[in-house]
């Protein structure tokens, strides 16, 4: 039976790669994809999500959620994704749904498939936090949460010690981390182990396929952004790695830890604080994926993109 998932995204180039992989992966049933602001403002995130799904034209159309527009985000320290969030490729706009709010789509999906759904968070945790606040009992209906976010040892990107997703909404990250539910974090140090060189561009599906056309137009921007903004000759696809943590968990090292999220401090708001003391107050409350088989994960990503390309 395919695994039922909700993808929560702030598209974002790496979100878009993960979305293309998931929509064509026969092991997954993508029930819904919900947008939140993060890499781009909420309205752009909603428009990008609709444009991506419209362009990819997957075999099964998921429900789509519109990003909340009343969020307050901190100043973005850098923009790796271009003015439109997708590398400036100007995808044709699409209007695939009536604009149901992400938190409503999520709430309804958990209720329609109690305890069966994996919530894969690839952006800030705002939407999930709002669902939990609106209906705390829903924690009983969530299968598990897998989130791209946090730092295992404080090696951040948005600040020296905070990853971008937790940086965007520290209170939401703390809320989710403290909830009594099965949760796995794919921290930045782990997703950042998986880097792609320029040869990636030679390994993508043909331009004639929709997924191939999408990634071939988007990814050159990522290489330029990483070189110009980070001075590196390669890119990470953090969200695609987090998706592989759902489809191929055997490729990851896992530790159950006691952790919380700091919500104060200019440098520390959003920091995942892991308590590794032998005598501690915090109880173990989440699984942290502390490492992975990098080459195997890269292979999964290349195969996932190829499968998406073969789908159209
Ligand atoms: O820090 C990487 C994360 O922040 C990824 O989800 C990327 O899309 C951005 O949202
Ligand atoms: Ca993202």
C-alpha cells in the first residue's frame, strides 16, 4: 500500500524538486500539498505550488492548500531561490483549487485518514502549529511528522546556529517539537551532507518531460546562487533529502533525543537545543537523523527525479 503523505512546502527550488519526486513516486499517495510562506512570501508560495502541480500534471491530483497571509516572518538573511522562488523560470500560472487554507486542508486530511498520514514539513512549521492550536486532540490522528529543520550541533544557515525553516517561525517549531507525537527531524547538518556538483545537470531527465523541463530550467539558478552567495561550487537539495528520509529511512542514522527550541535571541531564535546530559530535565521527545549514506541518498534523488521525468 502506498504511504499516505501530506507535503507542506515553501516553494523554493528544493521544495519543487521534492514535490516532483513525491508526486510521481508509486510508493507514496500524496493526499495534499500545502503552502506556507518562507522562501517566498505566502501569496507567492501559493501561486508557485499551483503552478508547479499544474505544470507537472501528476497522475493523481492532490488537494492544495493556500498559505496563510497573516504570518510575520523575520528578515530573510539571503535568497537562494530567485525573485519568484523557483529560479526565475516564470512557470505558467495555474488556478487548480478554490484557495482553501492550508491549515483547513491539513486538518481535514488528518480526520479523513486517522493515524495513517505522514506529515512531511519542508518549510516553516507554521501550518502544522496552527492545526495543533486549533484542535489539540488532532495529535491522536497524526501518523507521524517528518520535518526538514533544526540543527543537530548548531551549524545553521539562517543564523550561525539556526536553520532557515525553524528561523522563520521559532514558536511554531517549539510548539511542534513539544507535542506528544511521533516526530523525526532531518537537521541541516544531515541534509547539507548531500551535495551535487555541476554533473547533476547532465543526469537530469530530458527537457521533453515536464519534470525534466522543470529541473533543467530551475537548477542552474541554484548553482549560480550557491556560488554567488555561499562561494561553493555545488548545491544542496535539503528538502529532497528529507523526502528520501521518508521513502528510504534505512539510509539514515537515527538517534532518539531530548530537545526543545529556543524562541528568543537575535542569533538563537529557532535553535534546536538537544539535551545530551546524562542527568536532564527534558525527556526524549524526537528522533534526529544524525547522518546518512550520502551516495545512496543522492542516487535516490536522481532516481526519483528520473521517475518523475518518465511520468510525463
Ligand atoms: O534550510 C533549508 C530549508 O530552508 C529548505 O527547506 C529550504 O527550502 C528552505 O526552506
Ligand atoms: Ca523548503
